[in-house]
C-alpha cells in the first residue's frame, strides 16, 4: 500500500480508499442497481401503466415500480394487460384473483402549454376504496421527480414510514487522474459533478436542509474542508488550519460543523461555525479522535477514537469547554469505526472488523446489541437514509469500488454501480424541503 498523506487523516478507514481507485468510466455515467433478497412479509401491489405515458422518455410506472421494489417491502403483481385508469374502471375481483392488496392507477395528459398533468390513485383492493391520490402539473423534465414523489406517497400510506425516493445521494468518483464529487437521485439517475480535481476528494457531508455540501479536498496538497452551496456552486474554505483538516459533520441546526484538526497535536474534534469562524476544541485525549456524528438533538456526538488502545466508537456531550470524558459504546471486536447516528437517535451504524472482514453493523443505544448486516470483504462509510430504514455504504467487489445499500434488518441489499467504474465515499442526503 502506498504511503499517502491521507493516512494521517481519518486513518481508521480512509487509509484504504485510494487502493481501489482504478477505473475509466465516464464521470457522467448513471448508477445501475441490482436488488438482492427482500422482506418476508412484502406488500403485494399492482401498478398499472399510466395512460399515455408511452409518449415520454421516462415511464412513471417503471420509476414507481423500481422505487418500491428497491425498498424490499413490496412485491409487484403483474397487471396482465388490465388497464383501468380511473376508480370506476377497476374490477376488484380481477386484482383479488391476482393476489394484489393494493392497486396503483393513473394517467398523463399533455396540457396546451406543454406541461404534463399527472393523475394518480392508490386503491385498497380488499376494501374497494381509494386510499390516497394526487393530481400534479409538472414540466416534462420533472417526470422522474414526480414519479419519485408518487412512490413516496405510496410507501408512506402503506407502511406508515416516510419515503426517501425523492432524496439525493453524494459520492466520489475517479476517472484517470480526476476525482469528482457527484450528487445523484437516490436511484442513481441525474448524476452531476459538483467539483472535479486531480487530487483526492473525501468525506462529503450534507447540510440538514440539503442546500450545501461540506467535503475535504486535497487540491492544495493538504486536506482542507470546504462548504459548497449547490445552487450557486460557490464555496468557501472553512477549515484550512495548520496540519490536517478532516471529517466534517453538520450540527442538526446547520449552524456549526464538527471537524477533526491536528492544529494542536493529535487528531482531535473541534467545533467551528459554517463560515469557518469561532473554532474551539471539543475533545481532549492522548489518542486520535475522529469521524464525529451529531445526535439528532445536537447535544452529543459519537466518534471514533483509539484512546483505549484500539479504534472504537465513543459518545460525548457537546459542551462549551474541552471534554475528556467519553462513554465507550462498542465492545465486540477490536476495530469499530465510521459511526453515523440514526435520524431517530435510537441507534447508530458503523464498520465492524470481524475475521478480516470489514462489514456494516448497527447497534441500539438502549440494548447495546450489535447486528452485522453485510458479509462482503471490505465495506466503508455507512450512511443512514433519512427514514432510518436503509443504510448506504461503499464496498469493493472484484477489485472495483461500488455503492451498496442494506435494509436496517439486513434482509434486503442493493448494489449501485457503473460498468468498469468505481465509486466511493457515499452520503445519503436529507428529506427534500417543502416548497
């Protein structure tokens, strides 16, 4: 393994990253998704192709179907040529015979101004009634976004949990000697580069409102933390202190960042304002403290530290003064790193090393029980979905870096990849803000 400056920067996990940067795929390539497994009690749902959607490049029906199938909570029932588009056209016995408990119907209409009206209804087959519906008018360029919104509505109505199909993900790609920080829809479409450089980019972190990304760039031959506004592409260097500046994590109110600096010696956790002012030290230990993640209420952080001799996950209060007191959370195995708080604050995900494998794990704060969710060789950078039901992470298969997602119970797994390409450093964005 080459000796890199990255080794002094988030060394617990990122020391391995550059080993896997071997690929030549175009930076604009979309992600391909493969699905493995599924929950044992999936909801059987039939989705009838929307009327007249064949006039458009993107099929609303396919986007909705793919979204629901990826969740692992639904089984798709073939409509077998049946084409009801309105509630009065539904013959419920047809769908009962096919084993469907829910039915999605709808139509698309091209308006005189070129906009597209989408009509959608979710029907309860057993009760023979409408559960919910939506009428929306969107430009043709927003058909996929509208389809994701429909999938979110279906998911929330039938499961009681918020859907995350309208969210975005961030990740890092590399082609030749170029590294690119990209964002894409949660299904991998509409990928676009935010920045591209010939030096490494790591640790993307979404602001709570999804309008900004913090990340670490080595473009100036040292790790510097930037905050970039997505709408304008404007960015500022918020941490460019002496030594290493790494591992940014946003506070829940979006006003501060927890960062890891070596300005005062070993890697320790500091707090700064989002404009780079107001730096103050938070952690104080003789070891290396890194990879902070805020609790949803902002009162505490979890982080990786080797203060006890091996890398483990700890929790400490966010105080106004340096804090040497921290509670150790992980005890199974001698290597647990890269924690991420769940959005409900009840659990955290992390990477556990077991028998030479680095796998995604999750642990409840209350019971302290740990569950390993994956069985691959090398996983890294786990990131909870906003609803806490899926975990996005990077892994390596056949010498190539890809992204994967695993359900909170470990029963469903997705692989997100590009042909002959590698992607790393994932971060799942927040729920979209209401307009």
